[in-house]
C-alpha cells in the first residue's frame, strides 16, 4: 500500500510549522463554557484532594473510589452554588448603591461561606451516608481549603504560561 504524501496527519511537510503558528486559538468563551470548565476542573481538583485525604489521613474515609469521585462532583456543584449566591449578594449590595465594600457586606458574605459548610456536610451525609465519613466541620474546612489552594496554584501557573 502506497501512502500519498501529505495525506497522513503524521506526515511531515515543509509548511507544517507555519500552519501551526497561523492557527488561532478561540479564547472567547461564553459563560456556559466558563461554567463547564470550572465544574470539570473543580471536580478533578476535588477528586485528587479527596483521594489524598482518603489515602493518607483520618480526616476522610470513603468506601470506594466511586464514592470519592461522586463526592467530588457534589462538592463542586455545591461550591458553584455557594459562589453564585455570593455573587447575587454582592450585586444586590451594588444595586442598593453600596459601591464600596461595607462591613455589612463582608459579614453577610462570611456568614454565607461559613454556613455553606454545614449545608455541604448535610448534603454529603444525606447522599452518601455510611459510605463517606468526614471528621466534622474542621475536617471539611481543611479539605475545601486544600482544594482552593490547589486551584489557586493551578490558575497562577496557567496565567504564568501566557
């Protein structure tokens, strides 16, 4: 069988570098695409963090990797919902003419973020029951803080690549 030059995606041509350099990468994403990327990346980050905590600490214990991955998915959905509520609160303060950050706004946002952890614990307990054990509120905060730090590190690394 004779291969026609240039027909294989792996064949080398003289102008392949120019073709590659002329490709434009579409960086204009709509909000649904941004949400999709945030959810997928968040689930992967939570899955990695939960996996490490499950394997190397007493803070988290799951019965299977499926439970760990589903927990990561649920936690990311709850995180997205929490940040959506946070955004709505901030925009409602702006609509009322509070352009500056006020102590009332800070307290309100802190309360939302604080009490959301209890919602996380309740939802996770309801969905997974005995298949998932988190060592209380502080354990959940440690897990979320670790996932947040990892996400910030990844975003910093991504920005440094540009």
